[in-house]
């Protein structure tokens, strides 16, 4: 869905955003999550944006939609008072592959493409378009890139460095990524099955989500709609192989249990990959009794998908509704309370998003209801 409303409506209704695309089916991915109809002129206004790459466009579109949903930015925002954090795991794949192909086959790459290849291109395009002059950061922490960027943004506002910060993430889908997943035997042969015993791979996707983070008193003073309060937890790291998952997820769960006490909902990162069993054991130790939902079953798997996970948690707290997890018929951990088949109406006072990445990076984000 494009925008918070359509995205939420689709999740709650149990609609999948995954569909067959001939280009990717030929590479072994029967279903992918592709954003369609993304027009540059609908979101980019500055002359320099005519060369914007797809990852940057996804990030910029998410920023524009978030600002519109927030009723615009505060009119009193002075220079330096607006910050931005964008998370991206892989950045601009499409043009990077094109640039390197020309470099290796012709001996020279296109210099007009090169500025788009740096990881902070998405941050640069979005901050120029929205005239951001405060603190900015491009955060890349593998599978936890979206959550990590939002954590950084929350910390800036909580510390008083800026009163407003746009924070989220974006990643694009490209054939080279699908080929890598295929060669690593990481692609699902049908729809992904998050947390399911029969899970055998992921459905790759793309997308972006951004939150407008603002000091609560300031947001209330200007009459903005406040969805939820986000905790500035800095996260943690645990022992794990550089390219693997923590060997003892139960210990990680116990470590996080105090921070995630009294959580009604966990928005999980499960996507049908080996991470699912690690996460399931961690959740059983850290958030026993909480309902669990995994939106990647509907949107696909990509590095910054955690930003959409945080958006899901925020909307669940706001609406008192938990969307179902698509594809989970037989949970791999019996005690895990995965919401399946239909959305569940339930007051959600607090929700948690587990940003777990290879190498032991954990970026949990806690979202709570707004006190009256």
C-alpha cells in the first residue's frame, strides 16, 4: 500500500503484496514484493533529482508521505531544527551493477552514475528535497537497518538535539540480489512461511517507510495527530559469527526481557529464513504471552523492512488491532502466540519490534500508547 492508510488496510485484511513478476520468476523467485507506479515527478521537485536512483526515490517518497500524514512540518521549524535518518542495507543495487558492468567490460564507468552509488545517496536526495539542515545519518546495519535508523532519530529528539526528525529506511529489489539468494538457496519456492516449520526461504521485496518523530509537547501544541510514543532504547550487540546468527538466542532473550516487560505485541522480523527459529526462541524467552505478527509474509524480505515493522507497531498501538501473519500454518515454536488467519482486536498498550541482524546486532524498538 502507498501511504500509512492503504498499507495498514492491506495488512489487517490479510492481503499479500507479493506477486509473480516474469523477470524475477525466470531467476527462481516465483513471488516478489515490487513497488509499482513510483513516478519521480510525484515526489521530487528539485532539478538535481532528475537522476535520482530507485532506493533514493523510495526513501524520498516515504518522507513525503510521512510529512503529508503528519499535516506538514511545524511552521516554526528554524534552520538546523529538522533532522533525518535513513536506513538502507544495500543501497543502490541497480545502478551499481550497471556501473561495474560497464567498468569491467568497457574499461570506464559512467561518471554521471557514480554519485548515486555511495550509501548516503538516499539520505542526500531526501534531505536536499526537504531542506533538512539539522543532524543527518545514513545507517546501514544489515537486516536491522530500518530499526537502527529510527533508534538514531528517536535519540536525537530525546536528547534535545532537534525537535523534529524524519527517520526510517528503504531498500530496492534488483535481479542481482535475486541471483545471489538463488545461488545461496535462500529463495522460497512459493509464498514465504514466517515462523512455520516448513519454511524454506524468503520472497525478496522492496519498499520504504519513514516516521515523523517529534517532541510530544511540541506535536500536541501544533495539533498534530500523535500515533504513539517511541522509546529511545540504544539496542545491544551479542556474540555471533560475522555472517551468522547468535548461537544462544535464549540468552539474548533473557537479556532483553527487562526492557520488553509488559509488551502486548511483538512485530517480528520472521520471513521464512533461518533467522526465524533464532528469533522464535529469543521471543519465547523475552516476551512470553505477547501476541506476535510478522509483516514480511505480506511485503517480502529486504534490509530496511524493519522500518515497515516499526510502522506496523505504531499503527497497531494506535488502532488497537493486530494484523495476521501470512503463511504461518504450523509455528516452529509451539508457545509462540502468532496471530494467523484473521486480525485480532485487542488494546495494544506497548509493542516491540525486534531488529536482529547477522553478526549479533540487535536493535529493539519499543512503541507505547500515548498517555492522555
